C-alpha cells in the first residue's frame, strides 16, 4: 500500500494540506524510523482473554491460575520484542497483571509489540472508543464452552438492566466484529481491511459445545445479519483453537509475530517527535497531566526547538496513535494527558462494582442512587478516587498545586473535562451524570404523558447499519451542554433513563431514545392543546443532526444513517420509546394530503397513513 511505501503515518497523509506541508518541513530536518505494532484482545467477559495473553508471555501455570478478570482496559506497552533470529515473541517483563511494565528504558529503534487487554464487562465498553483504531490488529476470543445462542450470565457482564440485557454470546461476537469493522475499516476499497484473528478457547474434550471445528465455524459465519459482509473476517486461516492442559501456542505465536513484523507498523517520524516520545515515557510514571508550555520548555532545554503550532501537530499525531490524550480545543488545548492508562483507570474506578469499595464512608443512598440512575455526587466521586490512592488531582486544591489555577474552572477538574469531551461523563455543579451506569426505566406516569399527548410530532428515526454502544451516551452528554436545553425533571429527579432522555426547550419537550440500531426523536408541546411550530421542531432536528454528523465523522470508516419516520397502525399513539420499528424513508412517502396504503403493511396489519401529517414537522 502507498502508506507502507512512503513510511509516513497514515493519519498525517489524511491531514489537511497546510498540516501536511508542515510535516514535510519537519521531516526535512531529519526523521527517526519507529516500528511499534499494537494488538487488541477483545471478546465477552470470561472468555479467557487475559489468560491468552499470559500464555503468549510464557507465564507459569500458577500465574495463569491466579489470573483475575480484566476491569476496564489494561495497556501492556511494548510487552514483547520481535526477535527476528528466532522468529518469535520475546516477553520483556512478565508481571502478575497488577504491575505495569517499565517502558522508560524503551529503545525507540527496536521492533516492539504492545497489547491492549479489553475488559468484557459491558459498562467498560464506553471507554473502548479511545483505543479501537485501525493502527492495530485484533484478536477476538470466543469461548467454545458456551453456545452462541446461549444468554450470557447477567453477573458475568454486569448487563442486568443495561442496554445489553438479555444478550447472547453470539450477540457479543457480532458486536465486536461490527465494532472493529466500523472503528477500523476504511471508506476506500483500496485500503486493507483490519487484520482479525479469532481464538477459540476451552476446546478441550467434554467441555466444548460444538462437535467439530467446522460446526463452530459455520455457526460463526451464519450469525451475522444478512445485510452485512462481516463473514469475510472468518476463514480457516485466521481461526485458532486452544485448550487445556497448557501447551505452547507456537502456531498462534508465529502468526502474531508475522503480523507484528509487517511493514505497516513501520513509520518515519520527525526527530523532534521521537524526542517527545522518550520524554513522555520517562515522565509519565510521576506525572499524568502536563501543560503544553511545560513540554515546550523541557524540549527547548535539550536543544529541541519547535513552535507551538508544531507541538500541536505532534500532539495530534500521538493522540491518534493512542499515546496521549490531546484536544486542540479552547478549554483543553493547554493540557495533555501523557498516561492514558491512568486516565482509563480513573474512569474504570468510577464504574467498578460498589462491592469493590467496602470501607468508603459514604451514605448508602448515594451508592443506590448512582448505581440506579448514573447520578454521581461529587463527594462520592472524591471518596472513590481517594480510596484507590493512585488517582490524584481529584479536587480543585490539588489541581491548583499542579496547574495554573487561572485555567482551571471552579465547577470541575480537568480530568472530568477530558471525560466529558469523550462523552463519558456530563459535569454538574454538585453531581455528575455517568450515562453507562444508568439502569433506570421511565416512570409510567411520564410514559403515559408522552403517549397521550394531543400535540406531538411523529417519531423521526435515524437508522444506522451499526450503532456503536456509546454513541447515544455521547449524544445525551452533548445535549446536556446546550445552553438553551435543560433536562426535564419529574418529582425533583432528572428524566434520564437507560435508553431515553427527555429535555425541555422553551415550551417544548424533546424525547430522545435509542434502540439496537437507531436513535429516535420526538417533540411534544408542554401545554395541552397548543400546536407545535415547524420552525421550532426543525431547529431541534437540525441541532440533533449536527451532533450526529459530527460524531459519525470521527470514525475511520464514517458512520452513515438513514432518516425516516415511524409508521404505526395507530400513529397518534406512537412514541419514541417504542422498540418495534416500522421505518418509512422519504422514498416511501410523499408530502400530500391524500391518505394512502402504508407501503410496509399492505396485507398483514394493513392500514393507511397520511404522509403530510407524518412529515409536516420535519425536514425530509
């Protein structure tokens, strides 16, 4: 591929013309060749992902027997050297899973392999967006002791009451395949598709649920929706079966080595950028968030002179590469998080089961409220982080000791602002909203109010080929930051639910819901008998669609969605909370006064629709 031939980071080639020209100027002063491969181990909780990594490291049976399920995400930076003489992986530091590898002594000229171990519990999926990237290959782990049509134990994935409730092992397999295809694929057919290995664990006699390898492969291939081509990721050449007792994984190790040695991981970066990588590797053990000006000064002291604009380009590259978190935006551009694992841990501690925090002196009702509604009181958050010990800078005073106090908003700390930017948390004055923790169902009173309203729009549907898990949460967090929108309250509590959020805008109520493949929008007047105004509903529609398009464009393989209207036999009772989708596109309906037969229900559930009434409040 062209990227491989020129050795320029792929992200740089996709920058705008002005930024690419700046990169050329940097490169003229000299470049450094780096070769860092990255592998992502994903799959349902309990499938054996962490055990697989330990086996590749050559850990003892005792160490493997003591493996604990990964919480959140564990980054094992440059855990392997690629040993060309033996054509094998050479483990650098074999640890027990609690201690991080020391990367401060990394030789930037060496060929290395980093592994990311993704926790399978569904609450952690919200932070996976930070790392799922086409700059990696993927190992999807499947547990052969479970049938694909078997429902996952609610306790294993902590999915009870969540949007994943009732999912099967097959559902999770499809979810991961869709995620990889969406996050890591390319719109260009000429670009290579993501490299995906499937590792089937627990293939020992008497334990597996499938009689033969062919039977399991056929089941995997036929589990995908017919509308997708995801079965292309399953071939006999990329599926590996492993079992106990422990045996060396020579075949799997060899293919992983070959993938990691590929030229696609080789890049030429400006020498100034290489100095920066060494700098952050040395400093992140003691410092987590740095001011960009401080980095500029440090490198200047070492004789590396770069402008602020050049720094921003460099930070943009390392952000894309997953090395740092940096956003060139007004509130955040002065800072860079150089230890992303620390950031992930900070979020992981927020969403970890409350049983892991025995001994925290907080009222039980605060815990109960948080684990039901996602409403996290500031005092509870401070206690959680204080209890963990290794998440510092958790309050205003500590931040002021570390950073310029004039740049830190008194309403929250910088760590939470980065989380809000990623749609993980919505900041409040005395409490914060963590969407992925919300298991609350809508009250019957509010549901009936929406259903019985005599002044409401039809339901506008945005249907996705694949709707990422966190997309709805990011949308709600973004809506909560709109100046003229407020979360509706009933009986003093916010109308935020696991799959629905209700906002107020002027005299209108806005209902936003999510299903497995769609986001839905409906508007109703807060005063009975008052008519909706088209200019207002279309303003709401425009705001929602601007946010959706912005988020969809941030994926490597841009997300596309169809806009349509819900068809129902009794359209006056249709609400955005209904899960059954009768989807009418603009091609199905025309804006006229004539009633017509519903094109979707001409025989079964036969009924008529009024196109003008269905579409009058929306831009179609």
